[in-house]
């Protein structure tokens, strides 16, 4: 039996990836009804390819939107710095589209794919805070059936990572705020850069249960100075915030040191390597983790070697991504005069140059087989 702890993106995706190799029990401390209404997610081509590898692309894509592109602005400047055309480029260049979706819709899509797999059962209202060694396997407490293999997918605050490695999540200087707005009329994801903060805005398609998210824009403000959105009204970012409501703080914690495995336990998603969302890749990495873990278990069975091979396959990419994420955050939040140089460089790079910087991320391919 395989125990997956956490039914977020990483947990549900891992359950799907491991379903061919045994019974999978997913333990989730929240109720089935708990939802992240009002929040959205960008799914870059690598995320969509990972979804395809675990058999969930169709269910998720049916609930997602395909923005025409990305428009990058420097707050206060009337003309965009760069306009990237995604629709014609992503599929051709990276083999999959760029999608945006509400988080509720994404969860719904993953759950639909999970429900189609008889090997997977999800137990809600079931927290696993501690693992006990049981022979070569693990017991989650009580008289539960011991698991041969455990996937730790309990998010950035992971209790199980703390048990296994003794470390905790780290606060960052940043705060994220998420809000919603009426559809702004742009068919592109809008990225607006400002001193100490940036804003991302895109449409969320609805899922059956996503009710109020359906057909609204998701707006995420990330501020390095921990200001409330109202405090930015008089800054160049102000006009971009005027029609946004329902601001909810969204703390950003990180795991600067990635941890991937311990004996026959694999750590995936934010529990393994949470990073700030400057490249919008945390969810994508969770999905990639799942696809790579599936391949490692296919090669090595439900063993320590599979967990170790998974870690080895992921470590370099995650390290490189974390470094680029940090650089991106610094560049996004530059103030005058350095922001003027950044803007000039971005204009000069143009769509092709900007895309070239993320080609190694979006160009990821799932393991064969
Ligand atoms: C502002 C912001 C914007 C972002 N935008 C993007 C984006 O556009 N694209 C992208 O790819 N990524 C994005 N990310 C990153 C992405 O949200 C995360 O990387 C991703 O959600 C991590 O998923 P996860 O399943 O690892 O963790 P989580 O989503 O935290 O899921 C963990 C699950 O485990 C459960 N759990 C916790 N403890 C226990 C326990 N003891 N027992 C049982 N269950 C437990 C929790 O209830 C939860 O359901 C963004 C992040 C932020 C903060």
C-alpha cells in the first residue's frame, strides 16, 4: 500500500502517478468541501505536460482558460514593455499550451482523474502528523495498515518533514495578496512591475463547483515591503488595483533547502522545495515531481532506491529554478533608476528574448514510458 499525505496539487498528482503500482491511500487533514475559492493558478507548458503524463490533462484543461499571451508592463508607463503571443507559440515551441484556472477548478479536475482510478482512495479529515517505522514500511498511527511507500505532500508547513529532518519553513520578506475583479477585457495575462511589488492578473475559468470564481479575473499582488493593497493606491501601481475586491493575504513561506527522500519516503511539492511564486512554478514543480516519482517507482518498485532515484532526478532542476526565481524577484521589484535599465533591457529582448529565458523551464519533458 502507498500512503500519500496531503491532497493538494502534489498529493493528488502523486496518487495518480503511483496508482499503477498498488493501492494508494491519500490522507488529507481538511474536509472534502474545503476549497481555495478566489485564487487562481497559471499552468505553464511544463505543468500541462506533467498533467498529461499522470492522465489528468483533459480533466483540468476542460476547466481552464487559454490566455492569448502575456503582457508585461512597468507601472506608470502607458505602453507595455513586452507583448508575448502565447497561443501560437507555446504548443509549437514547447509541445503544450499555457493555461490559467481557478484553484477550485484545478482541484476538481485532479479529483475527477483520481475518481476514475479504483486503486486510489482519499480519506478527508484525516491528518497524519507522524510516521512510525513498521518493518520496512511505515504506519501512520492507530492500527492502520502499514504502507510500503510514503509520499509526503503536506505543503510548506510539512509536519512529516519536520519529523524526518527536523527543519521548518522559513518566512520571507514578501506578502502575497489575492483578490478578484470583473473580467478586465484583456485576453492576456497581465504582469505589472513596480518598485517593491508586482501584480499578476488573469481570467479564471470556472469548474462545476467554483461558483463565484467562474468568469472572473484573479489578481495576485506580491509585495516585498508587506504593504496592504490600499497603501499602494497612490503609487504607480494604484490604477491597476482600483477595480480589485476581496483582498485576502496569502503568506509566502519557503523551503530554501530542498529535501526529497528518506528511506522509502519521497517528499514532493511545497513540502520538498517551496519557493516564492516569482516564476509561477510551485504547482508546476509539484506536478513534475509526481510524473518523475511515477517513473522512479516504475523502475525501482516501492523501495528506498525509488525514492533516492526520484531525488536525484529532481535536485538539479529545483536548485536551478530556485536560483532563477530569486533573481526574477529582484528584477521584478527594482525601483528607479535600476527599473529604467530593466525596462530598457526587456524592450530590447522582446518576446523571443523573454521567452528564451524560460525555455529551459517550459521545455521540460516527462520521463519516457
Ligand atoms: C501567491 C502565490 C501564487 C502562486 N501562483 C502559482 C502559479 O501561478 N503557478 C504555479 O504553478 N504555482 C503557483 N504557486 C505555487 C503553488 O501554489 C504551490 O507550489 C502548490 O500549491 C503546492 O502544492 P502542494 O500540494 O505541494 O501543497 P499544498 O497546496 O499546501 O497542499 C498540501 C495539502 O496537505 C494537507 N495537509 C497538511 N498537513 C497535513 C497532515 N498533517 N495530514 C494530512 N494532510 C495534510 C493540506 O491540507 C493541503 O491540502 C503560487 C503560490 C503563491 C503563494
